[in-house]
C-alpha cells in the first residue's frame, strides 16, 4: 500500500471520528439542556403550587374567622311572655350596616333551626361575593407576621409533596426572605454558595401583598448536578466505545506506518546485501580468471597475491553471509545457545589482540583494561565473541577521519542485584545524536552518516547485539555525544566456581 493511500485513509477516518465525537457531544449537551429545562419547569410548578396552597390556607383562616364572627352575631333573647327575640347584625355589599330583630314565640328547637337557616343564607350570600371577600382577606392578611402565614414546617411539607408530585425526589434546602434579601427563617442546611446560583429558584409568597411587605421563598438543590448527570449517564458507554475505536484506529495506523517503514528497510537491506555480495564475488571471479593466465602461474609473488585476495574476499563473503543468517534469529522466540563457563577477561584479551591489526591499519590504537577480579560468565562463546566484534567493528566504521581512532575495552565488577561484570567499549568516533540512541537497537535501523557513503551494512549488527545480550541474561546501554564518541556498557551476571 502506498504511503499516500495510508495518509488518505487516516485523514478520512480522523474526520469521521471527529464528526462522531462532535455529534455525541452536541447530543449530550442538548440532553443536558433539555433535562435542565425540565427540572426548572418542574420546580417552578412546584413552587407555584406551594404559593397557591399557602394562599388557600390564608383564605381558609379568614373564612373560618369570619364564620366564627358571624355565629356570634346571632344573639337570642327570651322575653317574659316566653317569646324569643333574635338580634342579627350584618353588612351589605354596598357597605351599609343593618341591625335586624326577629320577634316570635317559637320553641327552642325551632329557634335553633331558624338560626341555622339564617346562617346558611348569610354564608350563601357571602359566597356570591367571594371575589371581593378574598381580595379583602388577602389585603388585610399582610398585617399578620409571615411566620404565622407561612409556617416553616408547612412550607417544608408542601415543598416535599409538590416536588414529589412532579417527580423531583431529590434533597432541597429553602429559606423565606424579605424584599431586601433578609432571611426570616431557613432550613438547617441552607448555606448556598456562588456555585449554587444555577440551582437556586425563587417564588413570590402572597403576590397580592403590598410591594413593601412582600416575601419570597428561595429554594436550591445541592445535588442538582448529580441529578442532571444521572439522567444522561447512559451516554458514557458510547464515549467509551468511541474512545476504544479511536485507540484501535491509532494503533492500526501506527502499525501500518511501521510495516511500511519495515518494508522499505527490507528493500534497502536487499539492495545493500546485493551490493555487498556483488563486490567479493566479482573480485573472486577476476582472481580465478587470472589463474588461467600462464604468466601468472609462473610468478610465485603474483600467485601469493591472488591467493591472499581470494582468501580475504572469501572471508568477507562468509562474514556477510553470517550477518544474513543472524537475521533468522530475530524470527525465533528464543535462540539456541551452547552455554559454557568462560573467562570474560581472557576472551576479551584474545578479541582485542585479533582486532588490533585492523585498528592499526587505520592508524588507531586499541587498549584492554581488564580490572574485573571475578570474570567467569556462563555464555555461548561464539555469540559472545560476535557481540564484542560487532561493537568494535562499528567503532572502526564510524571513526573520525581527522583524528586517530582510540578504542578502549575495559572490565570491572559491580554489585547491582547480585555480583556482575561490566564490559565497557569506548571510542572517540563521530558519535550519535540523542534521537538516534533510542532506535539504534532496532532491526534494519542505520544511523545517518551525513556525506559519508563508504559505511556499508544491513542494520542488523546492534539489533543482534541487543538480542544476544538479553538471551545471555545481561543488559546493554549506550551513551554517545556527537563528534565526541560513543560508549557501550554490557552487564552480565558472573558465575562463582
């Protein structure tokens, strides 16, 4: 798949996820706003109902008081002849006062019955003038203390009842305040803060009172946010699933780019390998053709030179084949090792002695500082040797032309989660950038050498080193500074004899 195709699919999927998240967020906001509006509407209905009930209680109070007064207006008086006079005082709708006396000789039971009939007539008359009576009652009632007109226990009971009727079964706190905000009384938990302003609702008590005598009922709900959030909690799983899809998509894209990069590196590897094999094969082929020349066969010096060339190129070709074979180890979960106890100091001394000629060929110097007292390790000798050789070979490849190569291989004992041996390989080469240090142990990764094109390789050496050190139970780290040098540190557990 082309890189442009991957980027195109990435952009399409990214826009799709952005659109999906936008729709979900907008839907959640609309749901929250709708639930908020429903909550506010339910609270307003409840508060209006509480105010109405308080007005009804006020009306009932004055009607009962009026009925009690009306009952006292009927005053029966018994005369000497046994007759009964009944005095009745009342006021008509136009404000005129009348005194009415009924005379007659009636029995007491009949007098009582007549009294009831007269009271009933009075009540029916007052009922006909109900609007005017209620207006007068409400106007006069403003002189009563608000604590009597709206008892705190009754207000709390009415609030709970009306809120339950509207489906709002959540805790609330309330207070009754005057027109300047002074609190007349409040519930025990009424301590609103600035953050509670959105949860505060206000209802006028007794709206027909004079403006200078008006009182207000303030109610707020401490758990309103939890109540609103609880009603839209079902949206959380959709966000979780969307997030999982997004993470899966990102991982897929990352793997796709890594696979693309790996494919490119493999192609470079094949091209590089072809070049590396072509050179020694061509050299050996040319040497073989020269051996067919009779003049060459008569010259021992020429024969020795051709033999040396064939031998060197054969070694070079075998080394490149070995590098390719090392790649197969990365496809196995665990390498096949022939472990044995060896003296790391002795082995490193032999390696540096063998490598000395190659270093001196470029005008360099190699030194072994073997300070480890306990140097016995349990390793595969061949792979351990290859690890050291790879690191030394890299030091030669990435040397600085303007300065002689200085190579130091040192050993020492350290105590870190047990007795271990630390092998340090230090050079004064071109070094590496900090961003390269994180990738140098990746398969097929090669550090850029700028304008230098003479450094050949497959990008397998350090990956092989990292894998083998891990297989041998050790650790490897690197420290490098550009144009200063590089230091590799290998730590392996030692074996007590």
